[in-house]
């Protein structure tokens, strides 16, 4: 059961801010020049409203940690703090503390680290520090786990947390992902020629690449018995999940999308549902030529035989690709869709990829009952994770 959802996005803090902005069709992608690093020009989406940390933590916590802590705080705001003392934590990131390294380190590393807070900043570099920061900040002593499998990381953190609940590793688990904008990732994607300088156009035949964004999402996950015992509000039910790997290429997806198609089928098998039961797919939808083509093929294969084309959209068209946080933020959007019955369109989708099995959502928000929805995530290295959310425990 999902009994808490915390979000930090370019729209602000909270699921309500995210929902209001996206339902209004607001795009947070803006042309950015020299704002992330000198010489960079492109479109990004930034978190502008982030409350400060206590002064004694500013050197010890990276921006990745900061985003994660604020999202976790939002997720548990309505709980008694004692509820989480023995909880588990599963946090995903691809950047970790790399945001704390600046160009000055190359000139004189020893002097850089001797500066006030230098060694403390270095302690935040590992991916595991994100989970540790959340645990330390809230006094949580349960098991902690760090996930870094490229762009499927945020979704995989939720799936692994669900497995931990089934294995009784903890009665409640905080799970999610956090990633900031970072010069290293922006320059890396730029060198791969994967960035669109303008706001991206996922699933459009004229797509040119992705944009990067930043944010975090954290979920409170617990069993149905635990949620009922505490009389907790149930936001949604994680009905099924699956994880696999294409084992095809270090960066490119299999052109037929076979790994993702298998992952979709495995998630539905776990949820004990068929393709006809899924009312919406929040796609990975990066806007790159290879990803969108492979993903289209995956949906065609996984939902073959469905009575009607499957509704699909990419919400990366609103605030970009948030890397290790993307799958978690998109899970929050999928839960939002289940709760509100609002299917968000892909922005700027004017000439969609031809696909008889897919109902590309574009134009206006579509309103309809949505008992079941799916969030799909993929990443470099062939990692795939698919989550199936339902609106009730039945």
C-alpha cells in the first residue's frame, strides 16, 4: 500500500503543486544559458523553491541529499515521527554527491579539500549517502539500501522496497529517488548528442532528443494489514511490479523493445491482470529517436490482442528527464492519475509515431475512471522496471 507521497519538482513541493501545474498544461522546461556550467545552452527544468537545511548540515548534505530529505519530509508530514524509527529506506540516484565537485578541484585537489567543509562534502559523494542522509535526518534506524541503475533507478527502488515488505525486512519503508541537475550529466548527454536544445517532443516523428530536469519523490510503503491497523490513508495500491534487463547494449535499447515488453508482461502477471485491464501507461518517453521507437515496439508487443489501443503519454514533456528520480516522480504522476481519473497528454506531440495499438494522448487532459495504470521506466545498461498501481485494495 502507498500511504504517503512526497514530491519535490520544478512546480514546487508537494503532490498538489505537481498536479495543479500539470493539469494546467504548464511546461517547466526553460532555455538555460551558463546557468549550470559555462558554455551550456539548452532547455532544463529546475527546482527553484527548496527550503534551506539546518546550517550544520549544509556541508554534509549534497543537493541530491537535500532534495531527498525535503521529499521524505513531505511524504511523512501527516505521520507521527515515532512510526518510522525502525523503517527501511530505499533511495535511488544516478548523480549522488557529484554536484558538490566544482572545477576548482582540478587546479589543486589538496587545497580544495582543505577548504571549510571540503572533506564533509566528499563524504556525500557515494550514492548510498542519499539513503543515509534521509535516515540520519529523521532518526530512522531500519535497513537502508541504495539503488543506481541509470534511469530505471527511481522505479526500481519502489519495486525493491515492495519485495522487502513481502520478505518482512521492515513493516514500513520509505522508497524513492532523487537527482539534481549536474554539469557532469549535462555534459555527458551533450557529448552523446542526446539533448534537444528546445523543449523535447517525446514520441513525435520529428523528435530530436531529451531535456534534463531535477527533483525527488519519496513514498511510504507498507502492507495492507499495517495500513489498516493504523487506519492510514491509502493513496494507491502497488498491485504488481517487475524488473529485468535487456542484456543487449551498454546504452541503446533493443530495437524491438523485447526486454521492456517482457517486463510489462511480468508486472501484469504479478498483478493478476491482463492488458485489457490497464487504463493508462505513463511511458519512459525520453524523446530520443532510439528510446521512443523501441518503447513503441514494446507496447505493441505487450498489449497485442487488447480490445482497444492502450492510452500512452510521456510526462517528461512537462519537466524533462530527472534520471534517478524520473521513475519515482512518474510513479507519483501515475498515482495522481489513478486518484483523479485525469490522463495527462504528451505536450508538443503533433506528429506521433504511427502505431495502431497505441492511443497517443495529446491535446486536452482526458477524464475517465482509471482503476489500474502502469508506469514504465528504462535505463542505460538495459535496466527496465514496470509498476502497476490500482485505486483500491480489492
